[in-house]
C-alpha cells in the first residue's frame, strides 16, 4: 500500500533539492495523485494512445518510469510488446518492481537503471513515453535526448510527452500557478508543504513553454505534435515519426 505523502509537512531548517530517492519512492503514487491535475485521466489517455500505436513484436519504452504506474495500467494491452522502463533512481525502480511483482503483472517487462543525460539506447520502439520526466532533464541535454528517441522509434511510432509548462505571458503564468496551488490545497496539502516543495523543485524541475516543447519535437524530426491534454500549466503532447 502507498503511504501518504507528508515529506514537506514539517517545516525544515533548510529545504534541500527535491530527490527521487527512497523517501519519495515510498509515497510517490500518493504524491502524483494529489499533485498532478487529472493524473488518473492522463494515465488513462496514455494507455489509449499506446493502444493506438503499439505494434506486435516491438518495445514500448517509459523514460522516467518511476514506480511503473503507466505499465501497471497497460496490463490488458492487446499487443505482444515488451515494456522497457528506464529511470536513474534505484529506489523508484525497486519500488516499481516490488509493486509489479506483488500484483503479478502478467506481461514481459524489463527495468533499466540509466541516466538520460548520458545517452540512450532505444531500439525497435513503437511507443516512447515521457510522462513528467523531460522537465527534470537538464535543458542542455533535451535536444540530444529527443533525437535519440526519434532515431530509436520505428516509422509511424509515437512519442507521448506530458509536462508541466510555463504560460507564454507572465500574468497568465501567475494565474495558472495560483490555480495549481489551489488544486494542491483542495487535495490536502498545507501552505508549508506547498511552499517547501516549491523551494525544493526550484532548479530541479525546469519547465519549458508549450511552444518550446513543440519546437523541440519538430526539431528532432517529429511530425506536427498534437495536444491531447491541457490544464493550466500541464500539457500532454503526442507526436508521430
Ligand atoms: C515525475 S517522475 C515521472 C512519473 C512517471 N512517469 C509517472 O507517470 O508516474 C520523474 C522520473 O524521472 C526520473 N528521472 C529524472 N531525471 C532523470 C534522468 N536524468 N535519467 C533518468 N531518469 C530520470 C526520476 O527518477 C523520476 O522517477
């Protein structure tokens, strides 16, 4: 069972950078449910899109798979694929494997510990998923990562990207962020939790604007990306090779 996320409940003398270690892995499912608007619906939509593009005999990659929440929802996918989850946090992968094994995940899958900053070996892929992960990749490495994904995808393969995004205009940005923190309050986070998490994520989570993400995908060679989800400062894109 997933524990409640109370990592930032108590005021800390110094708030250190957000990390995807043990403490976060233990409460991660709850953190996502309460911190990402329409998280369950986003995941449901991802499973539908995977169903549209997955091809028998290919690989479906989840980059930054964390605790394998996306794969767990794909157990009924009617395609003979191999699920490949990549993450650089051993704690996340361990937790993911533990949950997958406990629930008897019935599909072929492998989990790889890799840092997306140091290259990527993707092959025979019909689908690549980057759900809330690109924002944690240093901007300097994003172009190279996108190119590696494009090269590893089969023709007609698709990339699904979900990101926190900045609004184009400062005023809108302020409103969107205000509404986002209101959502966190509605989901039971206190002012202290919101403030400390915000501080921890500064310099760790670096969002682009929507148009910058679209340019990144096009620059790698993808056809015109489509928006499949948008809620204030969160956005889902799907692009085809
Ligand atoms: C917000 S979580 C992703 C959530 C997950 N995709 C989901 O939908 O449930 C971001 C994940 O990316 C991983 N990550 C961040 N930077 C990474 C890097 N440079 N290389 C590999 N994984 C990274 C983190 O360890 C974390 O598990």
